[in-house]
């Protein structure tokens, strides 16, 4: 499976469980239809449903009055576009504390076995780094679950359940991540009523397929000279000529050059609460726009929601530091990156295959092999690479260096440590809705 070829990347998004090819030419992306027509989306958004805030060991949930502000937060324009009312610092009340270095980590998921397996391991490594020096700044974790009902992780992973725009994604749909910005906004809507939902001035959005290796150190949030952080994904290229037309639908020429739009996406991103509040309505609005526009869907392909977030940053004038590995403090992506560098986490989006001198597979790790529901309740220990051999090559023919070998070994060992310390998980849903 290629991962460094300049013409092809294989990448997956949190909430997907779908593989897609991302070429340098975004016009070659495979288009997929959004399953819920706009009329159904509007009807579903206006329907009051329970938003569950479930913490380990608790069955307490927010009431409809406390949490469901969805219908109150929507404006529908004459042409049918959905415009969420922008939240403000004042509307967040006590949750808008803006001082300190503490970090509240967020992740989104649709609760599929594929993502729940990753989530258990990722959250296990998160709990490990909380105990390390500097880990005390990691004060809270919330999984934002966009799913119609609670799932089996509700009692083990701190979770907030948001109503999905596309209920079919509970089982299978073409693009579950289109529900993500709306789910995040539901989380912020609920925080207006319950300030305890947000525990820190810095909010870090990550994906399920991350492995925490060390605590992330944040600057003082009140120091406005300190930039928010993101990651520069090479396949998010707002200046690519073939997508200029669809980009200008979202970021008109009068707003400025497309170089204002960062090549990022919503994860990993660490921003102040006030910045998330500003960017989320545009992120949601632009995602809905793309899903309703066949040309934008076709040309932006499987990373279209990432483009929506990047444009939202530009529209709000929010700057993010996009340091490249090994200097990026958030993630590196082996085997494309040979070391952890300054990052706090690994992102195992690409599979790794070691081949021996005879061209035979000597070792492999690929997250796409872990999709069976049984692995959620009983995750198996992962096979470590065999002893290092100077003849090892990756699947693209490049040599496996000692440095890369050590990096991948360290990642698998950290994952196995988390697996070994997982609490037993029942294969039935024990969380209850009020």
C-alpha cells in the first residue's frame, strides 16, 4: 500500500471506516452521494432528541431542556441553506475560562467497531501519559459520539452523544464524517447550559487512530502571541488550480487569496475555546454546502470536510501553526515519518509492511485489518516487528532504517501496553438514556 508516492496517498478519517485514494489532482477524487436529502436533514435537526453526556461509572444524562438547543440555534435562508447561530464567549458562561495551560481533548466517532477498537487503545495511551511528568495538564477527555443510541464504550470512555444528521451511519453510510461539525456544535450548544462539559482553555481535537507517547505541553492560553496548533496535510491544497472554482464558492475573491486558507483540517488541532466557538458554525455551514453541491463533492472528494474546516479558519481569521514533522508538536505519521520528533502522538493512518530480501512479507501492521466487532471487547496484542534486518524494505521498496524500525516498534509497544491494561468490556450496551 503506497504512502509516500507523490501521486497517491491512502488516508482515513475518524468516523469513516472507509478507504479512499487521494491524488494530487483533487478532480480525480471519487464522488459519493450524501444519503440524507436536505429536507430530511432539516426535519431531523428540528426534532428534539436526548443528548447523552455519559461518564464512566455513571448513567446520568443531560435533560432535553439542558442539552437540546438544536432547533433554537438554526437559521434557514431563503435558498434552503442551514446557518447555525454563532455562539459567543458570553453565551458559554463559566465554560469560557480563558487562562491557563490545561488541555481538554476531544475526538469524534460514529461508534463503529472499527473506530471503537481504535478509541479504546488511543484512550488507554492517553491515560498512560496523564501519569507521566507534565501529564497533569491533560485534565479532561470527551468522545463526541454522533450516533442515534449509546454504544458499548459509554461506560469506559467519557462521552457526549449527539444526534446524527445521518442515522444510517450507525451501521453504514458513504460519508459519516459529514456529521462531525454538527455533532461538535451540539457539544458546544450543550456546554452553554452545562459549563462542566468543558474543563480547560485549550481544546485539542484528535482522531481515534492516534497513539499518545508523551504529554503535549501547551502555552498559557491568555498569551495571545502563542499560536494555536494544527498539522499540515500535504493533500489539503487550497491553491490547487483544478479546485479554485469550488474553493471560491466558499472563500470569495474579495476575502483574499487562497493562500489564506491553511492546508489543515479539524484534527489534530489545538485551539482556544473562543476560537472553536468562532470556527464551528462556518465549519458546519460549509460542510453542508459541500454535501449539497455535486461539483464541490466531486472535486474535494473524501477530504471535503477537512477543506470546510480549513476555509472556516480563514473566514474567521484564525491563524494556526503548521510546523512540519519532526518539528510539529502534535503528530507524526510513520512510516512516512521516521521518528516521533517533537510530537506527542503517532498517527497510524498508513499501513506498514516489512519485506525481506526475498520480497516476502516479514511483518505488517495495518489498522484496516481490525474491523470485527469481537476485537472491541477483546483486543488482541499486536505482533511486534521481528529482529531488525538491514535487508528490510517497505511496501514501496524503500529501505527500513534502524530509526524507523525503532519508531514503529515503540508505537506497537505503547499500543500493547494500553491493550494489556484495558478494563473488561461487556459486549452489550449498559449505558441508559433518561
